[in-house]
C-alpha cells in the first residue's frame, strides 16, 4: 500500500478499523521478511507507515457512515431474482397505446446485461408477483432522449411499488420518484396513501397523484437537465445512481446514493407488484436485487 487511492479503497470496503489499528503503533507496521517460523525466520524489519491527519479523519468518517447506513437495513432473506441480466421473463410489459405484453417497437429491451427503456411511449415493466416487506436495490442512469408530452422537460421515470388494481397509466401505487432534480420524492397515485415524516397524511386522488418532496429539496423546474442547486441527490448526468428502498412493517425509507432521501409511515396499499416506468425519457436500469425481509 503506497498510495492514497489504496488507503481509501480499504476504508470503502469496510477494513478501515484494521488499518486504523495499525496506524496507532508509534513504531510503524512490522512485516515478515520470511514466512517460515522457528530458526529459519529472519529478523523482522520495521517500515514506517505515515497517513496524513486529514486522510485519517476521512477514513474514520467513511467507516462510521457505512456502519450507520448498514444498521438501517433490516435483516433479509436470500435475493429474489427479478432481472438476470439476459431476459425480461420475470416481468410483464404494459404500454398505454398497446396494452399488456405488446411491445413491437422494443421500448423495453436488454443490452449487455442492462435494461434499456427508450421512453418513447408511456408504460412500464411490472413484476409478475406481489411483494410485502422487502429491501430493493437498483441502479439507474439517464440516457439522452425526451419524447412526446415530456419532450424538453426534466427526464422522468420511477419505481412504483405496492402496485394494485388494473393495468393502466398509472395504477394505484406508491412511487420512488426518479426525475432530474427530484429523485427520492414520494408520489401516491390513484388512492394510495402515506403519512409523511412531519405527520401529514397524503392521499393520491382517484386517477391522479400527490407528492411528498424528498428531504432538503429546493425549488424545482420542469426542464431537461435540471439540477437542484441545494438538495440534488443524483450524480452527474450519465453516471450510475444507486436507489435503495426498505419497506419494514408500517415504515418506508427511500435512499439515493446512500443518503436517506425520504421516509413515511402507514402506507396504503401495504403490498403489491413492483414496476419500472417508461415516462418520456430514455433510462437504463441494472443490478436489480430484491430481498424479502426475515
């Protein structure tokens, strides 16, 4: 180990505690010249390992923050495979103009282990099974195009969960919003309901939706490429973003890139299918993992 990059890598992978314990030795780290024990073991030599103070503080913070986030994720069972990187067999598709499982223009397709959603039509991929109490991870990144009624507007998609009722745009559900400048918002659609962190009960009217902004969100503009100067949780355009959703009894938490973005309680519905939207913007999804709670 002789670069800052190597040291930081150790912190990120959870080995910061071991590294810090080594730095506590005033005389440095001792390395064996010969791996044999007994009379063939050569004399030990000492090598000084110096880590700048500011980097040492960074290592401690990385370790503490990683442990804090891990404690918020409840115990879970083995993963349910929703997307194996090669096919969409575990989903149904729905398009507003064509209905169920009719996608001649390949709005939804698999490319090199990634789900590519063109966004040219409104619709979604929806799981064939329903789920309740789970931990979901997925990564997304934006493409370039915006289409139809959302041409020139903020790129928009979402993960809708606890989906119930008829197939339509959009079914009764709670949404983990994915939109430029507002990823992490809640939307309650078509009768779905949730109590926000401040205690307000929010219900989506029939055929419409109601919003709960994510924590720290600033003023939002519906224009392509918009970024929230004060509270944006996304990475720069074209980079992959990690989304995490925890439904735990009466509590729901949404994380964006490791940060708690939103939280609500007493959801309605409490279970249902999960869907990934096509909503007028090109978007990619990968590494979709669902873990039922123990």
